[in-house]
């Protein structure tokens, strides 16, 4: 066996989540080359809307309108009155969540039967749930075909979550022509849900684990008002700290750090902060009045607050002012020239939203000569800063071939990034809340639903819950609680999907599953393939595992030189791998110098010869793979012994040679001469 987890080393996994004052998507690095530009792009804009805001009506739609069949009425019933439209669907959905929380498989059977009845009656939202049920094999035999069929019917009936599931299914099969159509529609819906002068409503995607351990740091920061840091911040705000007031207002406004969005509280704290002259709060008050969030919409007040913020040196406020001028809100009339000037001021101060809005002006020729290439460059800058609307514009360009060469794969990726910020992403917040309250069963259901929709973090979170909590995960299978086999297979499937989307830890665990035969047949070749995938993402543990497999000829050719190369790469990638790499290199030395000897055979057989020792190592150190440390430690001790014995032999030989070479004593020489005569 080879070492799993570097013995006692826990590799950290990069966690992407929104920082406390950011409302942008995760920044990426996009490089625009001349080959990407469509030389005829400037002439392909026939049919483009001349209106600056092409994303729907001036009055924002509710989440229920944008996400029919939303689960919000279950979690936030005070904010929703749509349950009466589909009473059987919502009744069944409530029971599913209750059954998951309680671990009541009888109630789960009743819930699925109720949902199935509503599905048969043609309710698209119930059909969506049945697609989910068949997809994971909960109270029904797992069936990809039935899952796809139900999601197809649900999507035709307007269920957006089923459209997400279908789009992801097409994406996994590289059917970009079909995936791009669905993701384009979903991305437009997501953009419709974005704030009037900012970005999308923020839901913090939190990875609840870091490697194999719970991500305690991130979870602590997601406990909302119960978080000690938040309570300290609130105390400081009550004592008159303007920065603390602004931060609390920001948390409530965007729903950050585990807090529910509360525009009334946000307005209260921003108002208190501006009394202290806090400029960032001035800008957000301008946005609140422009949007009518918790107050009556008032563009005149919005302009006043944004102007004050700009005078205080908050250059991002220029972008908001430009938006009001281009729309003609709170000003005498539309003024594209002033709008462009304000956007340019925002751009001069590296504001990503200013880049985006200036890009829209050039794309549509509003107040400037139409220049699609220039628009594309502005969109790329905004996208590299994480501006989600810029990703949407670039996706459309790749999709239609306007400004950029047509590329359905890139279009699909960018549309997906935007679509995942749609109103259905609220499931992530509710899942996290359930997990923090200790309701693992409900969290698993919610993360599993999002996993089906293609969210990588949800896929890894659901898989981790299944692996970490085992029977306590409240996993429901075909005929009751999941068997070990069902649970391993479900976790394996989730890790695999996450791996396909670039999760290196998931790829590592897939390799472990094949190596040890967890939830699947033992297959060293497929284990090696998974480790190669993780290694391509610079995972040091995968490099070490590949070295071990080359050393032992498991799934890979026995090659001690390649083994050493992978061990060295693991150490270069992660300095904490020094101990296992040192032991592994000692093992290589032993094999190279004492190949096919009794000693090597004894070392190789240690984990099998001493199962009790292995079990002790497994229980004490952390997991079964660490038993190999014992083996390698014995190798090291043996090598040190052999080298010391070899050194002593060399010393003795050198001493004898030295003694022979010394001149003879005179008396000894005489006796020797007499003897010779």
C-alpha cells in the first residue's frame, strides 16, 4: 500500500468564497489575442438593442418569477405566497426535507409518493423533483434515463433548476450545442436578478471541508449573528465606529457571513455610518434608493448620495452616476456624453463595473462610435476583475461570433459561470445554515440537489458529508437508509463530477477509491489515471502516490527512476512532504541495492504480516494508508544499519591495509631475516 494523506499531513484545498467587502465573482485570468478577435465583428451587430439595459423590465422580478418552483417558500415562508399555486408539490417537498432531517424513511416514502402523484398530474416542479429522485436513487431505483426524461418535461414546463441539471448533463457529454442554449437562457435570467447598479445578489459558496477535515475557519465566519467576530463588530458599531457600521450594513445588504439579507437593517447601519462621514456607505445608500431596496425608489436621492460619495474620493460611485445619466434616472434627461465621462472616470480608477458599462456603450454605439473590438477589451478587463455581467457579454460574443470568433465551448463555460449566480443559488445558503445547525440530512439533500445542477462546491460538499458522516449522513437509498455500497457509490459519483470540474482533491479521492476498492472494483490502472489528473493540478499527494505505484509496479510500469522523479516533485510542490518522501527514497535505495533479497520481501510484507500493527497505525495515526509509514520507517532503520555496517567494514579494511603498508620494526626485521635464512 502507499501513503494516503502524507501520514499526518493534511493538504489544504483552495477555497473560493466572497471576501467580506466583495460582491464580484472569483477573479480569473483571461488573455485576449488577435486570433480571438473576429475581424468582421464590427459589422455583425445588426439587431442589437439600442437600449442600454437589455435585461428586462425596469421593475425587478421576484425570485419566484425568475425561479418557478423555488424552494424559498419552504425556507422563507414569510417572504413568499406562492405555495397555493402548487400545494401538492410544496407539501411533498416539505416532507422530503423533514424526512431527511429526521432520518425518517417512512416519511420519505410518503413524500416521494406525493411528489410522484403531482408529477403524473403534470406539475413541472414535481417532475423536476422526480428527476432528482431517479438521479440519485432515493426511494426509487437509480435510472439516468428516467431522471433525464423527468427533467426534460420539467424544463419544458419552465422549471429552471431542471434546465440547470439538463445543461450540466449536456456539458458533461461535450454536447456544447445543446448546453449553450440552456445556459444562455439561464444566464440571462441570472442577470435579470442582478442589482440595478451593482452585481448579483451575493450568496457565499462555502466549502465545508478542507481536504479530509472540516473547514472550521470558513464555517466559523458563516454563523451570522452568532459569530463572535460579528458580535465584536456589532459592539464596535454601537460604540460609534463608522467602519464597523459600514461592514454590518454590507453584511445585511448582500447577505454575507451567514446573515440573511435584511435591507431595513442595512439601511439603518449605512445611515448611521454616513453621519460619521463614511463614503462607502454613501455609495450604497445611493444604490439602495436607486433600487428601492427596503425604501421607496428615489433616483434623485440616489444621485445625491452617489455624488457625495464621489466627492469623498470613492471613484466607483462615478459608475453609478454614469448609469443614472445613461438611463435618464434622477436627471433632467438622458445624457450619453456625461454618462461616458463618468464611466471613463471610473475606468481611470480601475473600477471593473466602469469597464463593463463603457464596454456596453462601445458595443451598442451609445454616445460613441460603435467599436466592438474596444468593447471586447473593456469586457475582458472587467471579467478579469470578476464582473459577472462582463462574462455574460463575452459569452454572447463567443456564442454569436460578434466581436470574438465563435467558440461554443468558451460560451458555455462563461454562461455557466453566470447562470450559477442565479436565484436558485440560494440553495447553497440554506444548505450551509442546515449544516451549521447540525442538520446534516437536510444539508445533504440540498447540496445533492445543487450537485445535480452542476455546482462543483456542492458536489464536493455532498460527497464529503457522505464520506465523513457515513450512516449519520441520513443518506436515503432505494429501500431505506443507504447501504455502505450505495453510499460509497453516491460519494464516488459526486467526487468524480467535482474532479471533472477541476477539483484536485476530488481527483485524489477518486484515485483512492479505485486503489483501495472503496465503492467500486479495485483498479490500479484507473487509480493511476485519477492520480495523473490530480497531479496535473500540482497536487503533491498525487505525485507521491504515482511515485509509489511506479516503485511497486501497481497500475504503472515498475520504474525506480520515475518513482524518484515523482517523489522529488512531491517534495518540491509541498515542503511538508519531507518525512514521507525521505522514507520513500530510503525504500528506493534499499530496492536498488538489495533487490530480490529476503530483506526487501520482509519489508514489502510488513502490512500483511502484521495486520494488528497496521490496524493500530490506522486508528492512531488517522487512516489505513499511514501504515506504510511503519514500513518505510523500518526501511530507513534497516538502511542506516546496513550503511553503518558497510562503513565499519570499510574502516577495518582501511586499517588493515594501513598496517600492512607501515615499515617493519628493526627487531622484527632481524627475526624475520633470521627465519628466512
